[in-house]
């Protein structure tokens, strides 16, 4: 479960070539096959969401790119987990938070 925090810690450039989709799908498969507990996945989402906003700095382009990458992960998970309504509620809340914070 530490891969998400590690990726964001080491990230030094934006993702390219749909890397967010592949990463999101790997976690989706982990949850779907019970290799990752849904409760642990939800905890990871909540902790990572807090971290993205805590690390956001107005003059740091990389921190904005990390937040944008985080949004794309959330969006992919929202659609991958279309049959898991409780999780979709959490994901939609995080996605909506992004748009609210960005002034949309």
C-alpha cells in the first residue's frame, strides 16, 4: 500500500502515456481479487488526499502536477469501481473537493 505515497514522494515530472490509468487499474484489480482490503484502500485514498493538499504550494509547479495526477487517479477509480457504490461516494467527494478548491 505504500506505493502511492512513494510514487508521489519520488515524482519529479508529470505522468505521461496514461500512467494514471494503469496505476489505478492495478489497485482496482487488487481490491477486486481481495488482495487489497477495501477498508485499506479507502484509508489510502483518505490519507493520500490529505497529503496532496498539505503539500500543495502556490509557487511550486510540481505540487500542482501531483494534485492533477491525484485527480486523474480518483477519476479512474470512480469509473473502475462503478459497482462499489459506497466507494464511489467517497471518490466523488474527493473529486468534487478538487473542483471546489480550484474555484470551479
